[in-house]
């Protein structure tokens, strides 16, 4: 019995030692990678940096300026309101030309009114450079309830729109609030 207990303790100690060595090796490797600058940098706040392959984090003010036919009563009550929105454009592809860049987009859905939050995917959206602007589809693959952002690469005010089967039902300005 004692031999069995000793063997179990030895096995446990060996496993613990191996796990400890693995953890310290991983920590050392991560520290080395961080020291060489290989880990992702802090997101840029400049939209044009998507052309440099950087991830961009933009603080925006979404203004509900106009409503079309088919806009819900909830949207009508919000006309003229502003909502602070955080947008992240993740840039995983290392395309050579800016026009060929695209990636995933994420928005803080909790900051949006329900009528707009429902038009975004909980898994994030997609963005792509189109000429001198970045187009963001926050509900890709869905034909109804699509929230779209268009942001100029030069950092000027952009636009947003909400489309349903009835067409474009709401739109307005996207103002960059923090640089």
C-alpha cells in the first residue's frame, strides 16, 4: 500500500513539474515575442491606417438624421438623436494595395437603439476598402435589417444607413468623435 502511495505521489510530482516547466516556457516565449514586437499593436484611431494593415478602433457619433417610408415608430421617436458607437476594423489580411484590403468589423451593439442593434450580427460584420472610403456591412449575409457604415479614408464625416426589404428606411451622419 505504501509503495502504491509513493508511486502515486511521484507521478503527481512529475506531472506537476512538467506543467510548471511548460507554463514557464510559454511565458518566456510570449515575452520574447512581445519584445520583438510581433504581438498585435494597439489599434489605430485613424481610418486610413487600414491601408497600412493596422487594426482601427474608431469612436463615432451616429446621428439619426432622416427616415424613409417603412421606418418603425421606434425610429421616428429617435430622429435627431446621437449615439456614441465604438467601431473596430480588424485587419488580418496583408494585401499590398489599399483597394484590396478587407476584414472583420465589430460595433458595440449595446450603445445602439434596439431598432439598429437588431440590424447587426452578434458575430461581427465585414468591411472593405472601396476607392477612397471604407464600407462596413454590420449584418453580412442577411437581406433584411442591414446596418451599413461608409467612412472616408481621410477621416471626414461618414454616413450610415439601415435597409430592410422595404428599402432604405433610416440614414444619417457618422461623426468621428475622438482622434
